[in-house]
């Protein structure tokens, strides 16, 4: 599975939250980059298929506790360094096409939003990372607003039957 970055936000005001820029900010923290790379490597295990009109992802499991699909991975605790299971991928319930990569540290929760796509119908699945942000008790939670925009971008892809010109509006594809 290939990972691409969305380079244009749905709304101009969302430009500071594009995933590609957020990854650059986080690159100054090697432990966060290591965790993100492990998660992106895990994407290779995922594939999508449609069941009764709903996109389902292989290897995500349904969690009754969270009432959504999740993926867990052991990641090192920021303070002790001990590896603990953590939900690192979560399907956001309120949005049809948005998944969240979650990296939780002691005082900050780093989030990346993404969607599954194709370059053309019949092609292999792609992951388009769209937005990245930090959640903390001192910042506005951007999850809903950015997830809504992520879903609207995906809906534009669906409505145009994955027309390459429309996709290029948001993603650089080869």
C-alpha cells in the first residue's frame, strides 16, 4: 500500500494543519518519527473492501468499548520507555471516510487523519494522509473540523470516479 500526502487543504485556513507540514515539525523528535514510521509500515497489512456499501479495512478489529474499528501496536512509554499496547489507528465513527493515526505522549496527543483511495478504479489502494495536529487540554480540538474536510475531499474523489485531474487538485500523483 502506497502512502501519499494531500498537498492542498479543503479550506485555505486549514493549510497550517496539512500532514506533510506536521510531519516536518515532528521530525525534530526522533522517538515520534520512529513511532510514526512503525505505524506507516503497518499500513502495508491493510487492504480495503466494500461490504454492504461500507468500506471495511482488513486487520482493523471492531472494539465494542470504543464502538468503532481500531488497530493496536506496542509503543514505548515516553517516561519509562516500557512498551505498552496503544490504539494507534482508529476509524472515526462520525465520518464515513476518515481514519486517525494516534500517537499519545504524556502531555500531547499527536493525530494524523487519512483516507483510503485509488489512483484509478481497479488500482491498488492508497493512503492519503491529509491533516496532522496536536491535541492537548490547552488547544482547540480540531478532530471534527479537519475530519469533515477530509471526508469532503474523499467525496469529491468518489463523485468524479477518481478522475486524475480532480485528484491532482489535492494530491501529487505520479
